[in-house]
């Protein structure tokens, strides 16, 4: 009984007075009603312990995933400047593919073609300095105007406004509906290209604490 009371206090339970021994009484009458109350209370404690352990295990798993994301050698990780509990990870596809196939590969890795880190030119350049270089080939990112010519949108559904396009871009030369970053020629600025062109894809994955 003492163990149940201590556990109940630890879990923040409200214990009814009927479960406690009166001051001048050393035993509780062994009635069927009292025995049933004790069994019910024991069941209540057991269920709450199980719920709390499940919650704690889930929280620990989230924390583990967050720490793992920060130190995963296969991905380049960037902590979100607006939310320190969010990490964005980046990785290049190992082969050159069309825009759609590159997106499929990124999705198979648990992410998508890069969006968040591509919206800000400084962040895009910082990511590029690690994963790319001035001699790197062009890479696909998560923007297109496939649905409506001239209306570019990010894969997260947001409008592609205030985009750092390269000079003279986008120009839709030859039905160019998908967007790429050009490290070598345009210093990480954006350009539209034919979706069927085979380029490396820049994958992005979000991890939240």
C-alpha cells in the first residue's frame, strides 16, 4: 500500500480519503467493498503509469531523432533561424534525373526537393558552400510553374515571390517549367529549366523537436 501511495504522489494523483488509514486505526476492515476499492485504485495507478511511460518514451524518441539529425554524416543540417527546435537537412541525389524523378528520390528519403532553405539567398548560399561549389553542376529545387505558365510556386504551396532569379530569368526558353540553382554560372541564383533535363536533385528533410 505504501508503494502505491508513493507512486501516486509521484504521478500527481488525487487520492481519496477513503483509501487512507484513520489516525486511530491500524487496520482497514477486510470487507469486499474496501478490497474492491483497492483493486480499482491499483488499476488506476497501473494505467496512468503506462500512459506516462508511453509519453516519456515518445518524447525521448523525438529528442533522439533531433540529436541524430544534427550529427547525421549523410545529411548537412541547418538549425532554423526562426525556431531552434527545427532542423532542416540537405543531401544531393547520387544520380542525375529529371525534376520529377529527382523529387521521387527525395521523397523516398523522407523529404522532398529543397524549399525552405532555398527561399532566402543567404541561406541558399551557405548550404551551397557546403554541398556544392562554384564548379558544381546545376541542381533541381522544389519550385515550378507546371500548373500555370509564369506563376511559380514552391512545393509547400507558397507563392514564389521575391525570388533571386538570375539576370534574364525565368525566360521559359523551350518550355521550362521547373526551377534549378546554378552555382557555377549564376552564383546560386535561380533559373527555369525543362523538367525533363537530367540534373542532380537537392533534397530537404525537416526534423522537429
